[in-house]
C-alpha cells in the first residue's frame, strides 16, 4: 500500500515537472505541435552533422522535428490496461502519429523547412521497432551520461515495475538517437497511407 502511494506521488511530481518542461520547451523552439501520442518540437539542430542512411545530411542550424512521447497518455494507458497492454497500444498509437506527422509535413507551411525527425529513447528495442527510424549513438559523453540517468529515472517513475526493469536490464538501457529524413518519412508513410 505504502509503495503504491509513494509511486503515485512520484508520478504526480514527475507530471508537474513535465508541465514546467513543456513551457521551457515552447520558449526554446519555433513551435510545438501535437499528433496523437507524440509531441513534435520544431527546433534547429545543434552539434555535429548527421548523415541519414538515404544520403541526406542534417547540418547544425537545419530545422528538425524532435519527437517526444506524451507521457501523460502513456501513464494513463498503463493505469487503465496494465503495462504490457499499454506498451502494445503505445506502439500502435505511435504508428498512427507517424502517419499524421507525414501528412502534416506535406500540408502545414510551418513544417515545410523540417529536414528530419529526431528523438532520443531507451526503448529502441521495443515500441519503435518497424517504424523506420535509424539509430545513432549519442556522440557527447556528458550528454549520454545525463540522458541515461534521466531516462532511466523516467522509466522507474512511470513504469509499474520500472525499478526492477532498470536493475535487470541496465546494460541494455542505453539511449540512442533516432533519425529519419523527411524524404524517408514521406516515402514510408505516404505509401502506408495509400495502402
């Protein structure tokens, strides 16, 4: 009983932090748009240039769409249907969000200059499977260490058995940068939509 109360309290604190983080993100980006279970943060790429597998390059200063899962929706799903079912539903909702983002890339003027989608996740072995993202290591050691701790903490707080999961699977829970060029996104999901 006490454990479930403390878990709920930790989740409430985390959601309050996310509200603050959302406000900071809005100030540091050109726009924040919502597509299903995803938030798309439009901002400039910082750091080294990235070469996509299809040959397109993302250089410092280029516009990218940074993907973030809506953790409120994920937490709500987990409470309603359990962690395993929530993971399956999240993967399906993520695919729908990708279709919506692809359609928006072709119709919304503020996304016309976005050259790629990016994201950082620990869940590259799970829910993003089959979505078409490339996986790249995080180059900066300091950023990699910070991101690893931050995302593992997020998993511990939001997942019902997150503490056990992070202990058992720590070597596998390494953050990766996800990358998909605009061209690859449109080719993959416009075709998907037509089918």
